[in-house]
C-alpha cells in the first residue's frame, strides 16, 4: 500500500488526521506540486485529476477522494469509529460532513484559489469571486456557531470525520484571512479544542 500525499494540502490533511486518530501509519510518498509532478504522466496514470491524496493498494487498485479513502480504513479498522455507529449517528455524520465540506470548505477553498498568490499562474483567478466566497464562508461560520452551541463536537459526544473536515477547512482559511471572527465564541471554543488534539498536526 502506498499513500501519495501532499503535506500542505487540506484534503490530504483530512486523511492524515483520520489515520492518526486510528493509529494507522502508511508508507507515504510526497508529491511535489511545486514542480508539477502531479500533472506528469506517471501521476496522472494513477489519478487523472492530478490531485492528492491517492492511495495505491498492493494489487494495483487506486483509490482517490479523501473521504472514500477514510471510509476504506473505517471498514478495515472500525475503532475508534469516526463515521458514527448507530443508524442515526451515521446519518448525522454524513449530514454534517457534507454540510461542512460543501458549505464551509468549498467557499474557503474558492477564496484561496481566487485570492492567494500561490495560485497565480496555476489557475485562472477571479478575485471578486474570491471575495464573494470569503464572505459566504464567514456567513456560514455564523450559522455554525449557533448550531454547535456548547456541544463538544458536530455530532454527539464523539470526534468524527465531520469535525476533521471543518478543522482542516478552517486551517486553510488562515491563508486568506478567512478565520473565525472573535465574537463567534462557540465555534472558536470548538476549534481551539479540536486543534489541541494530539493528531491535529498529522
Ligand atoms: N475531493 C478531493 C479533492 C482533492 C484535492 O483537490 N486535493 C488538492 C490538495 S488539497 C490537490 O491535490 N490539488 C492539486 C491541484 O489541483 O493541482 C479529495 O477530497 O480528495
């Protein structure tokens, strides 16, 4: 098994934190995005989208999409459960993970792609759209602050993949100043707590 990773990437980080929570370590190679290695034929043969993470299994099967790879390891090693256990909890984790990925991570990612100098010359940039995305992410943070209230995590009493998604999205937000406004105390408290977990730097 081999993990094709990108140390600085948000989605690779989601997977690394997930694996660290389960105590799983994998043979890993770093893909060098700065030289365009992910758009070279050798990598595109594995993953035509040229994105990381990619997991290569021993029989040559390739898995992409961070959450799909997380699900693979959840099935192989259910403990600790990070996708919920009961029918209701599993649905709630799915609900929150999708909300957080689509409504928080996406606008933060769009702000990053359209506003950050990192993407200049790599992707077409529309700064005005980046600002719209940034504003949307901040609006969603306000909704999340009200939703999470004093709960320890997004779903029930347990840290799940939904928390990992939000935590990684908010880390990415720092590059464009898309950070939790100080008045959002509930979300700020949650973020400080998940960021203090031993796996947060995985
Ligand atoms: N939906 C995919 C997204 C993967 C993705 O976009 N990865 C980024 C890093 S966070 C990447 O590899 N970008 C390289 C590029 O777009 O050239 C997942 O969850 O794995």
